[in-house]
C-alpha cells in the first residue's frame, strides 16, 4: 500500500492523496443504521476523468479495492469502504460543465450536489426534477443508487433523467455512453446498466441530465383519512384524474404527530379531525397558469372527499414547505427516535393496502413496532422498524421483503442493496439473475476491485 500511495501521489500530486493517518472518520461510513464503519488506507481526490482512470488502472494492477464516494448520504452501506482499500472521493469534481436551456439538459461532474445544481438552474426557469430528500447528495451518488424521491410519481427516478455518462472502467479506459439525445437504439444501453449499479461496474466521471421546466405556481393539499386502506385506495384515482400531482405521499398517524412535534409544523388540522385520522395523504399540484392550478386543486379536493377523506386542507405556502421538508427528513426523525432498521420496499401501488396490512401483522408477530410513510404514488413504502433484538429484527426484515416480492414488488425502490440488504437480496432473488449479474460484473471489472462486497460477493477472475 505504501508503494501504491507513492504511485498515486506521483500520478496525481501530493494534494490528491490522503493516507490512513490523515483520513477523517466521515469517509468510514454512510448513514446506514447499525452499519460498522471501515477505515480505508487512503482517500484519493481526483480533479479529472483522466486522474480517475489512472487511479483505477493502478488499483486493478495491484488488486486494491476501490469505493467511490460523494457526500455519504446513502442508507444501505453502499459507500462504506473495503478494508485494505481506497476511497475515490469526488469532492473536487463538482462543476456544472454546461447547461443547454434550449434542449433542457445539463452536463455535470459527479461531485455536483443537488442543491448546487438547483441554484444554477433556478434563474433559468429549469429544474432537475429528482429530489431524493437529501439535497446535499451528489449526482454521482444519485446515479449509483438510481435515487428517486417524492416527485417520482410525476417525473420518474434518476434513470429517467440520465441521457448519457462518461465512465472510467476498472482497467483504466474512459468511455462515453448515451449522449445528448432523448432516444437511442444503438446497441446495448450501457448508460442504464451503470445507473443503479452502486459503483460496482464503473465510476461515473460525468453525467448528461435531462431537465424540466420549473413550474410557476404550486399548491399542497393535506387529506386526513380514517384508515390506511382509504389513503391507498385514493391514490390510483388521484393519479388517473388527469391532474398529474407532482407529489403524492402517505404519512401514518404516528409519523405525522412526530413531524409536527419535532419540526414545529402546524398543518392546521383541528383536534377532532386528528383524533379520527389514522393516515394522511399529501398531494402537491404544480402549473404554469394560476387559474389552472386553482381548478386542479378544487378538482382533487372534491375527489378526495368522495373517496373517504375526513376533510381536505389547502396548506399555506409556508406550512406546505415545512411539511414537505419535514417529510423528506423522515429518516432522520426515525433515527433520532431510535429506529433499528428501515425499509424502502416498492410494490405496485394497487397492492399498498395489502402490503401495509401484512407489515402490521409481521410486526405484531415478532414484537416489533413498524411505522412510517411512503411515496404512495409509486408504491415505494418507507418504514422504520423498531426491534432491538437482532435475530427478531432480521426475521421481520426478511418477511417484509418476502411480502413485497410476493405482491410483485422489489426489495429496494431507491436506497439500493449495498451491504445492508445483501443477505436478504441473496436469499430472495432469482439465483439465475444473480449469476447473470456476476457475469456482467466480471466483464466490467475482471479484477473485482470496484466496491467489492456490495449487492453480492464476487471473486476476481483468474
């Protein structure tokens, strides 16, 4: 490792390489609950794609594990380093390289944060419409996990907005996938293969992103429902109403009470209504025309009442912003209240009532408290699991994942597999599919240096 550090220093410069003595604790972990921090032997901070490629070529030659890192906001252990390996930090590759307002696209380096990109786009009337809830997250991290968020019901997830990538392969080659066009039928779609691969196939050094117009007007509705089934049943009708909400979120009674208490949010719901509400639906509409927005709000409010809402409240802009921001911080709320694990299962939205009922049964059977919220519009359920006994908790998690898959869903909708969900993924996923993934991994990374141990285990090719 001393020899590698010396070679990296020679290739990149002394200010690009930090050895174990200088590595701070922040790079040893992400935000995964209960994950064990791991210290890398060095952190490399490249400033160009060429430097990333040189780093990977040196590490492949010496079989040194490499883990990419943005700001470390992941929730599945995906950017926790490998013992004896290095971290490639993209902190210095954080430039917005180009914004094409005419074709609605941006070209950015992987270390660009979401809030940084938004500040550049806002004056142009444009937006990158993927908001996974943590605005300090980087584009590179979003690409690695195929991040989603509350606005996915209307705008989709990261992969729907990545037109092309520049990637560094483990063997040191740089290549481009996709481009600036919204359509391609030119061989295998390597862009979409890399999106969501959690840094196990290649390191992203540049991303070309599709943008959207920034709406001029918005309104947020809050609808209390007497049952969880009522919320879940209202979601498909709201989506097919023709209004196309940009946010459609489910929040259970306990989580809403915690949001109001911890973040000092006043949603204006009278006490008698709160006492009869077991769940809430948060709906946000956006439009360029104010009159059209008013019509959409009236239409959705009337629809929700007919579907069983106790009442519907149009929140003042300040309260709406507070509620949306607090909902995006639901993980931190669960963490602060002692949650032992979290779930981001995604199921077909029509299956939400059945999954939530099953989750309640699983929690009761194993003495666990399960609470949370979710992206009701796309069936992505976020649950906090409170069960300190490790064996009991692991059984709860396994049964929750199995229940989601049985309903046509997946283990993770947006957080990724990483190390936290790897045992469940290997136990429940089709072995033939995992075998194919391993072969793809070998093709991209024959020495097995890229983020080893994440998603599944792979031995290096001989």
